[in-house]
C-alpha cells in the first residue's frame, strides 16, 4: 500500500508501526520523525499548503489527513481522486482508536496495542502529587492558549495540571492579565518557538511565578509519540515537584 501522510504525528506512527519508505511515499515538510526515514520521503508541501499536483503524481493508494491540521477544501479536492482517511484526535481515547485503526489497516494490530499500552502506563505513572494551576501558551503576539477540547489539554490534565483556561475552547487569544491565576506558566516549544528571553519578558510582569519551557511535541503529537516520552514526563514532574508554590 502506497500512503501519503499529511500529518506529522501520523507519519511518525506509520514508521513506528513498521512501514518503510517504500510504503510511505509522501509527507509534509513538518513530518520530521523518524529523521533517518522521512529524509527519503517526497515532501508534498506543508500541512496547510498541500501541493495537490505533487500528490497526484505520486498516485497513492491512501492519503491520511487530520481535521484540525489540514485545510478542508484541500482535503476535499484530494477526495475527488483518491481514498482519503480524515482523522480527528482530541482525547486520549481518540488516540487509542487512531492507533488501533492504523494497526488494523496495516496488519500491525499487536504492535499498535503495545504502543497503546505503553502510552497508558506513561500517563498513569507521570502524575503530580497535587493539582497545579497552569497556563499553557502556544503562541505570542498575540498570546494564545489551549481550551478544554484540545489534545494538549488532555495530556496536561492527565499528568496532574489544572488548565486555568479549561472553560474556553480551541485556542483562544489571551492577555498577560489573564495569567494571574496560574501557579506555573508553561511555554511550548511549538508551534511558536518560545525561548528563555520570553520567560524573562513574562517574569518582568510576574516576578514570583514559575515559568518554564516544555517540549511541545510531548504534549501535542498524538499517535505513537507519547510512548517515547516516559523519561521526559518523569523529569518534568520532578521539576514541578521541586518548585515551591
């Protein structure tokens, strides 16, 4: 089966489930894992600016897309000529079924189940002892955060944080004043690449707050990626426990 993936985390999952560059024949420029394998796969644009003619030339048997990450009109254009599977992952349960369905599709049910069990173990072992009120920022100018109907929110709450913006949905714009309730301000490494200088900017406003930068992939990449974050989450939880609130 020849597959084009329009979703970075799904591209990673395909390789983790045993596919090779012979089966995954197209990917976006943001599909960066696993590096040693994706480097040999044809780039078909970005997640939001797919090169449809390039995909047509590849003649895939299946195209894997995502409701949130890809543009509806572009995906529908591909549907006219190809079989397209559109995924939608907002919860841990959604992710479970994504891997289960991919495993069934690829004849890799056992491998998919092993990843699901690993993810379950990681998320149930990496737990804060007490809830910590957090604000998770994904963008700057303007500042944007995450609401309760996002995958990031599910991971955040699963490991013991309380999202102070849980009453909001999707990715709302906020101001620095809205961060007052947070015990810890979490800056994600993606999609906006927050750096130490951005910590200092917020510290000028909130000198007593805990402000950290986290690996955005650990919180936002669904599929198999979380199964590789056991050490990262353990270290993060230890870092939070060492803070004085």
